[in-house]
C-alpha cells in the first residue's frame, strides 16, 4: 500500500473499527456461533456476491466491502454491511 494513499488507509481503519466492534459484541455473547445451517446459508449468499473474493484471506474468502474473512460467517452477532444477511442472536435465557 502506498503510504500516501489516504483513501485506502481510511477504508482500512474503518474496516478495523468494524471488526473490533463485532469482536466485542461476540465476546459479550459468550462467543456464540450460528448453527452449521445458518453458516451455510450465509456462505452461499456471500459466494454469489459481487464483493466476495474467494481467494482472499489465504483461501478462506474475503469480503471486499467489509474486509472480513469467511470466519465472520460463524459469528452470531455479525451482519453483512450491505444487508444481504443479518444477525442470528441466540437467546440462551
């Protein structure tokens, strides 16, 4: 990355803040994951998306919009940044 490419830098910082927010929410849920069925639905949606890079993150897949890897698809409180899929919060109470 060119150190003078401020637009890219700002986008990277925005993505990092978003990721940290999700990690915080994830920890507050006790690290609740979605079921395999929901994971597969999310994965199917992402794989068809114009922003999905299947080679990103060393083959895990990467969203070019939010910068997250396919690992995000397991997190119950995670959401797609362009609203293609949403939270699946597990109520354990």
